[in-house]
C-alpha cells in the first residue's frame, strides 16, 4: 500500500457513522479543521458537524482536533465543539498523533485520523500506523499552492482502486 493511499474514503466527515467506527474498532478520531470540519479559515461550525460530533460523543467515540494551524485558529474552534485540540501538529510528522495517544490514553489500534489532504492527514496517519480516512474538501482553496497540491492528489488517487465503504 502506498503511504499516500487512505485506508478509507468518504465524501464528508458527517457521513461516517458510529456503527461504522465500531465495526472498524475505532475508539478515537483525530480531526483536521480546514476543509474537513469547516471551510478554510472559517470560524463557524456547520450544523452537520455539530450534529455529527454529538452523535459520536453519545456513542462513546473520543474526538480530538489535530491541526497544523496556529493555536489562535484551532483552540477557539475546538472550544465551540467542546473538544480538546493539538495545534501546530506538524502533520505529516507523527508527534501530534503520539501526543494525542498520551493525552487520551489509547492504543494506536483504536485510532483514526480524518482529513482532506493526502500529504498531511493521510500520510500522517499511515506513518503513525493508525487508520487514515480521507474526506473530500468542503471547498477548494483558491491559492496556487493548494491548486497544485490538489492536482497531484488527484493523480495519486487515480491509482487507488478501493471504493468508499
């Protein structure tokens, strides 16, 4: 398996059910922010995300925001959701996953990372030995860097023949 291929793919984070997590043995989900839970740099939390978080918490799934963004961006967003967070995670490096593991007291086998980018979220999860889940970006970024990165991601994903669960 390529380090850039996600273990699973979904259209949106709120389409992942607690039953699906249970079937995979996932007890903890590490969540990216921008274009996974909300649009890029948006401080507002969509209704679907609030509903999904409540559903996950009711099912006993532990959630933690894991973002490369600065604390000024991540902490207020996580606070709105009643979640803990790790900012400046330096994904794809795995230090943020290790810190989450220590903070939550869980084993890697029961963890997943959910995000919209191959080169940060998916690669981080695969390098850390946890389940990587790719969701489609909520909104494509207008910046040249992201446009180039998304083009490379599309090429890589063409080689991934697995279907969404």
